């Protein structure tokens, strides 16, 4: 398995007020790379392909950095 097809790629950010927590999921390669290099959360789930490449990432964090923009 490799990265998801372009039409199937997404980044979803959800705020859960009851938990005061952000839930972030992405299978966009550019976003995966940035999230893995920024270390903004310790609670995460990573899906890898057979070669060990990360193809999706899910994070739960209490504070989303205010400057966190993906489409720069």
C-alpha cells in the first residue's frame, strides 16, 4: 500500500468541547510530514504501509497552535 489517491486524501480537525481536546486526522503526505516533524502531540495513532511509510496519522491534543496552517 502507498499513499492514498489524491481524490481520497483529507485532513480533518475536530474540536471536542466536552473534553477540551482537538482531534486531528490526516492522510495527506505533506501534512503527515509536517505533523511528524513538529511533535505537537504525544497521543497519536499512525498507520503504515508494508515498507514502513506512514500513510495516515491521528492526533489528540489539548491545544492546537494558533499559527497552525496547512496550506502555506
